[in-house]
């Protein structure tokens, strides 16, 4: 699988264009130590800052191109119209109202995976119809973590997990145990990406998913638990399931960096980290 020929990146964040009129949210983050008013959705404003990880990076919000790179979700449809305007890497995140959480984004609002399914259905159709995706695109759909409380809580980790420098030594940095694997969030090379349930997919364009299993390279604690990753691409055989390999979110980052010929950063540079290879991109 070759890296896309188009360049650049963009984050498409749902809800950024909503809320009080005149409020600018793109590339905005409060000063260190200051209160962030966008940590919880409001009655008419579903945007929350933590759904937009790029505003936590000074190199991003300090760049002149930030207003063009960190945008509201409706811009995606416009950018997908041509290969030239489609970023090499697109990060797509739903608002707190569409992320599949069992907690409603506001009193009386619906919640649950049905909302994430509706979000994905709309966004994935836009991407799959785009010229860039048809040329050499790949879509990765995943959740940020498994439930951390309740009867289905899963604090496991995997994949040579390291320890975050700001956490106790008992909490390794495995983020999540991702068998073959962002709340609904998407990342894609070519077009873009977004939420992924576990299990076999029937997407005709080619998918790889990994269901939750009991074996594998995992630790019982220290991470966000097992989640699924769905890959949709002409480079993945349709309806194939990886029952053997275990990855975490740093594996996904490292795999994207490899595809785009980028230097692997932070925990993604760990030499013991498993990454996607020909067994993942198995369509020849």
C-alpha cells in the first residue's frame, strides 16, 4: 500500500461550528492553569475541547495554518470533492452527542451506539464516494477505550506498554488493547476516518476487524481495555478478521506514520510495538 500523493492533514471536529454566535473555537485553548469552558456540552452547543486533541499541541495552534487545518465537520464534504483538496491524513471526531456514549450529551437527549451508527453511516458514505478514497484511500474506525466502570469494565493493556512520565509506575501507557486497533473517531490516509464496533464487518470495500478474545499479548491492568478497529480499504480483503494480533492506539499511529513515510514519534517509536503489515493489508 503506497502513501497518498496528496499532502497535508486536517482535523474535522463535529460541533465546532455550533454554539453561541460569534464564538471562535478552532485553534482555541485556554492558557495553562486557566479554566476551560468547553469541557462539557451545553444545551445548544455539543462541542467539547477534549474531542479536538490538536488544540493541546502548541505547534499546531501556534501555526499560521491552524485555522485551515483545524476545522468544523461540514468542511469535510467540500474537501472530499477532489483529490487535490483531500488531506493525506484526516482526523474526524463526533461531538459528545454522537460519540456512542451511554451518557446523554444533555438532559433528555438520546444516547448509545445508535447515534454513533448514524454518524458513521453519513460520514463514511461521503468518504467512500470521494475520488481520493477510490484512488488509494484507507479508513480506520475505532473507539478510544472500553468501559472503565460497570459489569463490562476492562482496564487491560497490551503491546509492550510503557509508563507515562506523569503517572504512577503501576499504570503503563497501553492506552487501549486494540485487537487489530478512536469514541467514535476516525483517521484515514487519503480521505478520513471515524467509531468501530468489534466483530466481522460486511463492508464490501474491504475490512479487517478483531473481535474481543481471551488470549493474546495482554496485561490485565494499565490500559483502556479491548476495543475493535475496522479497516476499510481496497488493500484489505473484504470480511477478513484478525484473530491473532493485538495492537494498541500507538500501533495505529505508528502504522499511519509508516504509510506516510513520517518519523515515528513518542510511544509510537517503541521498537517492540506491533504495527500493521502485509497480514493486515492482505489484498495483495
